[in-house]
């Protein structure tokens, strides 16, 4: 029997508790889950590709997920899925706005390869508001991000904000 392989792609900048929830739950659905850390310069990343790869690797280790591996990519998602032998693309949904975008992407991906299914997991209700973009914004303005990321990721984000400089003066 062939292993069921899933691919969970994203920029993970930074890796949030929402990402961890989808990863943990997705790992139960497949024999092997590949976390595909992609480049996306349009998102103005806080961390380099290598830093994000290391961040995700740290979170996989922290959660003890033995069937999860991390691979970086800068290619068409469906090409990566085919190359890795994935039968499913795993995506997390937080809100209706996510669904509209993801629905369109799933349709395009199906046109490229109808043999690879897109599987959506709803974020845990307590994690639905978390978005990497908002976590970065809160951190840059000196807010506490401890409820949104692991302690290890929080340290990395705070260190980067200290390096880049906080925004605002509190007024």
C-alpha cells in the first residue's frame, strides 16, 4: 500500500499557534505530512526563508510530530505536490474571506492536477483570529503576542522587532 502524503504549504512568517493546530491535526490524516515553506516576496517577510524553515522545524520538534517533514520550495505548488507524491494539499480556514481565496486556488489546482485533492481544516475556534500579518503588526507596536505563537517563536519575533525597531510611540 502506498503512503498517504499530504502537503501543507505556506510562508509561515511567523509560524503561529493556528499553523501548529492545522499541522498537528493534518498529521493525523496522512502517513507523511510535508510542511512546504515557500517564498513569497509580496508578503514582505519578517524572516528569511532559511529562518522560517528553522522556525517550522523547531515547532515540529516541540510538538513531537514524527511523521512531519519540512521542505522549502519556490515553484508552482502542484509541481511540488506531484514531485513529492502528495495526494492532498492541506489548507487551514479561519473565516469566509479565507474560504473565497482558498476555493479559487483549489479550483485552479484541480485544473492543473485533478488527482490531488485539497482538504480544508477549520481553525480551532480559539485560534481563528490569528493571522501572521496581524501578529507581526502587534509585535511591531509593542503588543504582547504570547497568545498567538509558541514561546520559542515569540522570542524570535521579539528579537527581530528589537533588531528592526518598533513602530509608534504609544500615542
